[in-house]
């Protein structure tokens, strides 16, 4: 098994069959979106739960309040990171079959087509709300929260570099999600091959040939 085939197999197991007609760039964009929340989650767990010296744990500057995560219990840090990554991973549904047809494990709805707007509206709203991250990062560089108050984050030297390297991907979450959402909407509203009355979309599949991904179907 070559590396391309192995990568394809792993991706299939992660998100199931890719929907018919999805180009490779959209698949990789969806995966890039799903990974934007991962570095910051690892940073939080490492710094707050395991005490890795990625941040100074001293008293915040006078008149400021430390971020909520600094005072939270370990389960909150882990939960926040897991939920953030799970929400980010939902972007993969915009390129996978389970984002178009309810999976078989869903009672009553299994096998039915998912209305386009049922996916596009939440994704669109999410993409708009996530645009707060670029602003938040700029404010953080200025030592402030998004409200303009001192953020209480104390990082020095290499700690600052690590912090911004792990949190910078969050600035891409909203824009990348918007790109995949627009593609999902255009692809599905332009699709005239759906079976009448709904049903499972079984034509999308992953295949590997000459080291490239292909989407096929009958």
C-alpha cells in the first residue's frame, strides 16, 4: 500500500464517503478548517492542565482579570478543547455524504436527504461569528481583551511566539468555513441528479489512482 492509498484510507475512516462531485481542493479545505482549533486546544491543555511553562502563572496586572480558562478546573479546559475541535470537524460534513444524507444510526431520519439550508444557515452564521478571532488576536497582541480591558495574559519571549503560532490558525477558521459553505451551497443547489423523494447518496466514493484522489459514481 503506497502513501497516497494509506492517506485515502485514513481519511475515509475519519469522515466516511466523500459526496459525489466534491473536488479535491474542497476536501483539503474542509480538513484544514477542522484543524484550525487543534493547536490552541493543545496549548490550553499543555499549559493549564500539565503545567508546561507556556505562560507565566503569576498574578495578573493590577486592574485586570485573568482569562476564564486560567481559573477554570481541568475538566473545563479539556471540555472546551474537545468541543471546539468537534465543532470545527463538522465542516467535514460539507464535503462528506453524511452532510447530505442522514447517517443510518440516526432514528427516523436515516437515509433521508438533509435540506440544503439546514446545513448552510448554521454554517454561514458560524463563519460570520468566527470572524471575531482575527480581531481578538489583534487585541491580544495589544494586551487587551476584545472588550478593551487588560487580558491578564503574561507571556514572554518564546512563550509569545508559541502562543501566537497556536492561536493564529483560529483566524482562518471563519474564512475557510465560509469558502466550504459557499461551495456546498452551489454544489447542492446546482445538483439535478438527486433521486426523487430523497434517499441515500451512494455514488460518492474515494478512489486512488496514480497518487491522486478521484470522485466517482454511477
